[in-house]
């Protein structure tokens, strides 16, 4: 598994995902309790993103819009 700065790359990607959530989407940040955050850090980026999409959909929010807010998905041209 590739590593950067001593941490597995997938963990760093999940950390960046959580940082994006915390800084850009207050609703979604409030939905993720500490246990869920720890779980997301243990998952691959793709798995963590899938879980986050499930939370977004369960909350009745538009997944594409939320991912655009997080800077993960480019807005449609």
C-alpha cells in the first residue's frame, strides 16, 4: 500500500474527505458522529465516499450537489 508522510494513502484520502466535509458542509458534518468518523478513516476512500453518499441520500439531499460542494465532483457544464 502506498504511503505518504508515514500514513497509508487511503487513510490520507479519507482524512481529506472528512476535512472537506467539516469545512464545506455543516449539515453533513453534523450527521457524522465520532464513531462514524473513525470508521470512515479505516475504510478505503471509495468505501468512505460510498458511505457518505448513503448518508447524503438518506438525509434527502442531492448527492451530486453535495459532492460538488465538497469539491469531489465537478459541476456539469
